[in-house]
């Protein structure tokens, strides 16, 4: 009996990575697995290889699967246009001039070798490339906007990244991202505390999120803490302790919660985040009605910032098509690669 050839798809983002193994000829994945953050620049290469190996090993655990893999496609945050310094993604652990795509390839090769995968074709791509390919029909050309821990807008031509806006990392960009929203929440809570800005419900909520328990304030409106100096350092030290961008980004639901309860400062942060993301798309000079895929925790299906973003993009006759993640796109591109390799006899 001839065993069905397989493909392996990987989507490695700033908050986590996922892998799937599937039959070349179609159908749902045979197995999926997840691991920790997979940004090719902010995650140390050895740790990235370990996380990839864990996920790959889990999906290939059944006997004989590794030997049947014909093509591997892996999309990584931090792996923009190779050698061009574009689309760096969130983070910056790599040395100056170190190509995120090259680091991702080394880590992926190590993970595949550990499990005996000798596919005819192995491709490392940007996370935005596989995200765009996750749209129905796997379109070759259009725009993709990623907004999760980090944020970037890209133009895709022929399934490849042709231009990028932002994706510059938490220190120098990623405007409108989950990290940006959480950091702005902390900053504006501090401004409200010391009188540089309006009082905000973000202050007690963030203090509680940082483990201080109920914040020592009478109310957000009065912002009269029992010890403002101590409360200030609850927020400062809490933000510092969340040193990884993904860890601080997990606080952005605090901002969304305050906004849902009518806090004007929190609402202003979310409005500004949507403006920034829409501005990144606009910088790509989109054509009216051009395909636009959105992905990431903020703007994927049901994402908490999707409505605000959709309203702003409608002025440009752009309609977001949200996808949950880039894993289906990685699998679709791997299937196309496997069929192409088979046609070429490789």
C-alpha cells in the first residue's frame, strides 16, 4: 500500500507558533501542535529551534510521518525580505545585521533534522506571507495587516512580500499593536496619577493586573491614591517585570475592558491604535477594493479592534478579510510547493 505524501506548515508569531501536518492532496490537517513565541529576531535561536522541534515532533509523532513529508513552509515573525532589513517584526535579539530569515532557517533546519525530515522543498517565509495565503483561494497578490503582539502592513506579489510598513519592533515601532496598546495604558495611567493627564480607570485595573490587589484609590474620577508614590512604582515595576513584548501585550485586554466600560482615556488609546494601523495600510497606497487580509489577536475574526479598523478602512473602499492565523496559508503553500516539486521530478 502506498502511503499518502505529506506537507508540513508552520506559523511562528510573536505570541506563539503552530505547526500542522496534512496530506498533499487536500483535506484537514492530520495533526496540529503549538509551542511558545516564534519571532525569529526576539527569540534566541537555540530556544526557537527547541520550540520548533517540540511542535514538529508532536505533529509527526505517528510512525513514518517524517519520511513522508515532501514540502515544508514556515512563516516567521521577524523574517521579512531576506537581507533587506524590511519587516523585522517584534523584537531585536539578533545581532546587528543578522538576517531574521537566516536565523529562522537555521533554527528550522535544526528542528527538522532532529526528527529526520528530509523534504524536497523547505521554505522560510514572513508570517505576513503565510497569513495572506490563508485567505480563501490562496490569492497571490494583495495586502495583509498583522496586529497582535506586534504590527505590520505588507504588500504581497506572487505570494512574496514586496513592501512593508512598520513591523519595526516594540522599541522603534509596531504602532497600534497589542504591546503598543498595553504600554500606552500604563503610560496614561501614570500621567493621570501625577496630574499630567486625566484620571482614568486604567490606574486601578492595571495595578490589580500587576498583582497589587485592589488599587488604593477612592475612584478613577478622583484618582486620590492613599500613597501615589507607591502606586506609581507598582505600575513602573510591573511593566519592567513584563520585559518580553508578548508578556506586556497580554495586558491589552485591561485597556479594552476599561474602554468597554466607558473610560474615555482607554477609548482614546483604542481609537489611536486603529488610526495607526489604518495609516500603515494607507502608506502602501492601496487600490480601491484591493484584497486585504487581517490577522492577529486584535484584528483576526472577532478581534476587539476589528470594528474600529473596518470603519477607518471603509473610507478607502477596503474591506478587511480576517483570518485566524497563517497556519492554513502555510499548509496551502506547502501543498503547492510539493505538487510543483513532483511535477519537476524532484
